[in-house]
C-alpha cells in the first residue's frame, strides 16, 4: 500500500488548487449571495480541463483515474461547493452513457462536451419519487423508432442551462423498478420545459430547476441499455459518482478546518488565543481527524473503481461518512468563530449550509446506511 | 525561433520556512516545492514568443530527480521538451551558469530566458554570468509597458519584441527610476522581472500531455563541467523577530516620538 501521491497526482491537485484559490474563492461569496449561475468560473474550468473529468480518452476526455478525479474534486469544493456541484453534475449525467452506452452513443453524446462548454442534467428525482426511485411516474411510450416521454422531474442540477438531459422513465409502471429505462434527450426539444431556479439554503451557485416532459420525442438510438435496465444504470452511476460527492464533503470540511485554525490563532479570550483553550483544541483535533478519515475512505472508494471492482459498499461508506462529517465539522467551525461565525461576513456559515446538501442529494445519509446494511447482509 | 528557459525547484513561498537550530540549512521536512516564480514568467514569455513567431521552447533544470516535477510543470504549460542536468551536491551561481553554458552550446537556442533571480537564494547572478560566458548580449529585469490587466496581457502577446528583421529583440527593463528600453542582437540572454507577464495555469490536458514529453538526462561530467562550489555557506540564521509596536495616545505624542526617538521628523 502506498499513500504517497505520484508526481502527476500532485500536479493535477496543484492545478485544481490554483484554480480554486485564485479563480473561485474570490467570487464564492458573490455567487452564494446572488445565486447566479457562475458562467465565468465554469468557462474557466472548461479551459483548464476541470469539467467532464469522467469522459474516457477514447472520446476526447483526459483519461483520469477515479482517484485523480476525487483529488481534483476536493480542491474544487474547497473553493466553492456550489461550483464543484455544477462541475460534476455533467459527470453524473454522462456516467450512464460512459458505463452503459454503445460506442456510437459515446461518440455522439460524450465527445461534444470535450469541445465546448456544455451542460447536461441527470434527471432521476420526481416530486413523488426521491429515495424511492421505483415509485417514479415519468413514462416512456414507444412509437416506431422513437419513445415519447411524459412527466416531471424536480431538483435537477444544471436544469436551466443544460442542453442534454439523461432521463429515467418507466415503460410500464406496473413493473416497478424493472420498468425503468434510461434515455438521453439532446438539446431542448419541443415539450421540454424547465422551471424557475430554486431558492436554496446552500450551494447557491449551482442551478436547480424542475424539468418537465410533455410528449418529448427521443430516438430509440438514444436509449441507454435495454428497456427495464434503467434502475441498474442509475445504481451503477451512483456507485461511480459517490466518491466524487464524498470528495466535495472533504473539500468543504478542509476549508472549515483551515478557517478555524486561522481564526482560533487570532481571536483572544481570557488573555490568550482561543486555540490555547483545550475545549477549542478538541474541536479542532476532531475536525482534522474526521476530515482526513473521510478523505481516506473517499480515496479507497475511488481506488476500488480503478481496480475495476464494484465499490457499492466503499462508496456508500465514503459518501455517508464524509457528508455527516462535513456537517459536523462545519457546525463546529461556526462554533469556533462564536457569534462571528453566524454572520455572513465570515466564511464559515456558508460552508455549513453547503455541507447540508451532501447529506441529501445522490442518496440521503439514511439511504446510504440502507445500502451499507444490505451489502453487509449479503 | 528556439527558446531555452529554466525551471529551478524552490521552496513554495507559502510553506513555513524554518532554519535548522545548528544553522546548517533550512528544515526540509514538510516543505512544498514549486517552480521559481521568475522562471515561470520566463516559461510563459518563451511560450508567447514561440506562439507568435513559431518554434519551440526547451526547458532546463539542474538538480536531483525531484526537479523533474518542475520540468513537468513547464511541459504542462506548453514547453516542447526538457533537459535535466542530474546533480545532487551543492552548487554556486558560477557552477550553474557554467552548466547552462554547455546546455546552450548543445541546444543552440536563439534566446535564453531565465528568472532574474530565484526566490530561495535571491542571488541575481546566473543570467549575467551566462551571457558573459557565452559572449552574448543580455537584457536583465525584462518588464512591460502595459499594466497586467491590459487587453494586450489578456491576448497573451509577448512583451519581449522581435525586431522586424528578426535579428534582435527589444526589451523593456525595470530600472531604479523607471523603465529603460534595450535592443539586443540575437542570440541573447533575457532575465525576467515580476511584471513581465502573468503565467498561464497548467491545465489538466496539459498535465496529461506532459507525461509523454521527453526529458533528456545530462550530468556535469557528461557536459565536462567542474561544478565544485567556490562559495561555502557557513551559517544560516533567521532574521530577528520583529518587536511589537506601541500605541500612542495622540498625534502630539506621535510627532514627539518620531522626532526624539526615531529621529525621522
Ligand atoms: C440541491 C439539490 C440538487 C439535486 N440534484 C439532483 C439532480 O441533479 N438529479 C436528480 O435526479 N436529483 C437531484 N436531487 C434530488 C435528491 O437526490 C433527492 O432530494 C434525494 O434523493 C432525496 O429524495 P427526496 O427529496 O424525495 O426525499 P425523500 O425520499 O422524501 O426522503 C425524506 C426523508 O426520509 C428519509 N427516508 C426516505 N426513505 C427512507 C427509508 N427507507 N429509511 C429511512 N429513511 C428514509 C430520507 O433519508 C429523508 O431524510 C437534488 C436535490 C437537491 C436538494
């Protein structure tokens, strides 16, 4: 086992860190306040190759390992979790194609992302189907060499700016999860509408909307996998994306820890810097220890994928532990800052709001525990 | 146009630098390293010149295998290939310039661009020695007329300008009381100052491409250079810690202290 980063891993990490520090950080508070879509930051990320990291080199991507992707993603999230979510939303949407698409589908549907700034959305969640994916009611009806989609999706990241949508719909609701099928809708065809940008608690730089399908036609050639395989496609996608989501938590927590170390060295009470009070030290020590623990779980979950193995268990460990950890660490960061931490002029309350989302999206912390238990009982 | 640039490995200015208690050097443990920022500006200028006039940028570094990290950084920025002079022991500025002279004689570039100094030893000698050893013209402390935020900067135009006949470069230099413009015949040596340009970021595609770019290995022996240092570092010490300042109650006291204690007014 070798914990030493390779020269190339360090170079990738340094490049992402420089972008996060010099390009993202100075604007993070602005985009949090306004909740505008950070187009300039995302275009800069595109120029530097910090988006679409999952696309294989055969289709114009960089061919990064999963381990390299999570190292880069931690840096992006350290800059701003909302920006990181916007960037990896493309991976989430494209993973079904990467994992289950045909060569033709990969060429047609992935390559354009490597040529220009382009966003895609992963459309799984519905108003009546979040954790319970199989309860979905968006339908796909076959008509000759097309399918016709009808239904509504909610909380869709990048919805307002995407011109490609990876959509899960059922060909037969009675079949429950065995009816779910995955499709890729190109462009914004007639019948596809997106709602207003949601006013969110955190990660406000990321765009979140409803996506509605009213008789939207998709060619059969854009069905990913077979009819009824969509549930498996979605689950395989989430196995692959959970290490990235976990790394967002690690990036948020590291930012909270660093701010807390700085502040606790400066703020004085009872005649000394607060970091000299043991009660504060214990908080700082726990923050550092848990951040690093989550990082190691994240690395492992990515490494298992790099070995070509199934990582369901490890990626649920990583995502759940890292999300719960980031919530605790950022709450403690606000605590270290005292009353100032509660104020928007200071950077830590944003981190606390940003962290909360990771316990919810891509499978809540409760759902992760269900997955873990199911794996343990196998 | 063939341009040779340098990429010295230096301590990251963001690392905490501590002098060893016995004064024999600095504590290496936990330090991070990066390319000397002035060299990075040199790499950027080389790339801009090559983009404008065609040609290639070759990057050179001297040191142990670790310096390959800085060579790869320059390759990731866009340099075509690298030369690594493998040497582990101490070096002084004359030794470095002598090694670079041999590399230059081998590579035959039209222009050598180096940082005006490296941020570790702050010697500011190598470029000048190198020009002298080669018998070439030199333009040190290259800067630019426009501010960093100018449109020209954004368009990535080189600040070092090739003359119309392509036989010389015009260089704006930072001098004590402003800017001076020099024209130097090629081949020449240019050293970079801080305001010459803002180096591009290494991109992920650049980093991945750099992995397969060639690094040629040389040694002082192969180059036939005796690098025995003529300078010996006897002792290093940290600058004395700054004493805390004082607060004065009013302007009158301030003026009184400036006059009687600091003796500046
Ligand atoms: C900002 C944001 C961005 C998002 N982006 C996307 C996106 O791009 N694409 C997409 O498809 N979705 C996206 N989502 C949706 C997200 O994945 C869902 O919100 C999430 O899966 C939870 O579903 P739900 O909101 O319906 O909650 P519910 O499923 O209703 O859960 C409510 C609560 O009940 C708990 N719970 C539910 N079932 C169980 C159980 N069996 N045992 C124990 N506890 C249970 C949950 O853990 C949760 O605490 C996004 C959500 C947000 C907030």
